C-alpha cells in the first residue's frame, strides 16, 4: 500500500478600498478648520487556485419574454457547495444582441458573498444608462463573480 500525501493550497485575495472626505468649516470670525476623514477597509477572502465548476450557479430571469417597460427580474441561485464571491452589490450588466452594454447598475463596492443554497435578486426597469427605454429585441444579463466564471442569461423584450 502506498500512502500519498495531499496538500491543500489556498490562495488569499485581498481588496482594499480607501475613501477620503474633506470638510471645511469657516466660522463667523473667519477662522477656517479643515478636517480630512479617511477610511480604509481591507477584505480578505479565499480564491480558488484552479478553475471552479460554476455550472451549479444559476443565473436567470423570472420570464423569458417581457413587454416594453415591464420590470425584468434577475435571479442568481447558488446551488454550489461553496460560497460565490461577487465583486460588488450588483455585479451584473445588461447587453443587447450586438454585445453592447445597455445598462450597468451603480453598486456599493463591497465584496458580497452568496453562500450555498443562497439566492439573490435584482431588477432592471428596461432603461439604459441615460434613462432611455430600451428598444425591443434580444438582451443578455451578464453576471461577474470573483471565484467562478461569468454567468449569462438571455431574455427578449417585445
């Protein structure tokens, strides 16, 4: 019998976000006080050092076909045995049939985790980044994760 030693290799990814805010106050005696507040947050999380099978992560919309102006509900289900790590609170964007980005949501730049069995939902009002109604056609919602592949779901607006 041969004994084989196995070793688990863990890679840690670190993300640091620094926010600075400057406040200037001038008193009635013309004295100026400037206060600079800086907050730095560093998050550490494990990252897989090999390709992860992300077929267990499911991205979909609640319907395949939507009427113009109808809200599109985007659903992410984590059916994996590991936590999905998302780069922000809304890691998705909408592309048209040509691959052009139609809408990219504003999102808190905080790494978000979705544990096994977890589910997250977002909605899109069918307006582009300029607030204009998207034209009917085929669209794709694309979701980016840190430790799994990019997920894509297709839907149509009629």
